[in-house]
């Protein structure tokens, strides 16, 4: 499957671990909750699916070998990318500085002529283009995303974490087997997602940079912007050729916090 086509960098999708919450019965697929910072989360039930892409798929990467995955636990996933306004609540309450602010290196932002460049002046508060509180937060590292989850977990006394890549792909597919949730034709993308545009061209999807979250159709599982707008972070570390033909389960490839530091490969604010 073609993953999220990015404009710039990563953002947070939060998985709310169902296993940690005492409930009388399993929620229905698609049932939603709203949390204390205004995030909506939708329940995704356990299930099996084929992860990866067929060799014939346009844009497929060599490591995307298809293999069966069984997710043994249901989970709640944020219906939208985490917004600037939601991230600001975390920053203010925790007095948090992102990796890019702490080391002064910033991140990849948009300069005066519309090109992407790495510069210390670009942070989640100033990516080089205008964002309102309803836009997805950008220029956050994996560490920043993890810190947001820890803060939210402590605040609500519930377990928040990033989704595994398998959970993300299962949720993104929404039971489809095509390259995109709407089919296989990339020409249709601007009707379904905010994708990257050439700086001088009028964007077919209406947005040169990020769009406010939820402006395009949601997928069958009730999730918005899984294609396009910004990338989402996953919990797992990226390892080339890590897909195996053997059956995998939900938690098999999650890495512990201590394995990943500020200098991991995702430092450029993308993975
Ligand atoms: Ca666009
Ligand atoms: Ca996205």
C-alpha cells in the first residue's frame, strides 16, 4: 500500500490501548470517544489482513513484501492528525521544547520561494507557512510524539501510545486491498487527500501546504487524512527488509523506549 503522501513531516497518531481499559464489553467498530484535549478516537477491532504490497503495484518499495498480520487486540486511534492547538496544550502544560528547539537545528520548513530547507528558525510554531490551530502539527520528532503520548497518559490515567506500523496500515486500509483506500489510480488522489504540489502550480486539492485536518473524505474505519496532509509517526523502528513472510502479531516488532534516542534515523523530522 502506498502510505501517506507527505507535504512535510511527521505528526502524531495516537493509539489508545484498549487492553488497559476496563470495559464491560468490546466496543463496536467505529464507536468514538473524545478526550480531554479535544481529540476524537475511533475503535478499530482485532482482525487479520495482508500487510505490504503486490510487486505489480506502482510506487511499491522493495521491502514491502506481502505477509499476513493478525492484530489480536482492538484499539482506539485518533480520527485526525494531532493538531497545532492540541499540541500547544501539551507544550504549555508540560513546558516542553521539541528536539528541534532544544538543539537549535529546527527542522525542514518552507522558505520564501516555496522550497523545503532545514533551518533552526523552523519549528512546530513556525514551519514557514501559515497554520491555524486546526492544522496538523509539523516539525515534531518521534521523541516529541512519544513525549506527547506520555503526557496524555499521565493526564488521563490511560495508556496512550503510537500505533505500530501494522496497526497503522490495518487502519489505513480500512479493509481494502488496493494501493489507496479509494482504489489504484493516483490521478484521483487530489479528490481524496491533500498531496504535495509543485510550488508554482495551482494545487488541484486546494492546498499548497498543510490543510486543516478532516477536509477530505474519511476512510471506511472513520479516519481522516491517512493519505496525504502530513505523515504520522509509528511506534516501531524502521528496519530495512524487516517484513517477513511469516505471520506476525500485533506487538512483535515494537521497540522499547530505551532503544531509540534523539539521534535515531528519524531525526530529520521524517522517517
Ligand atoms: Ca496539496
Ligand atoms: Ca496523513
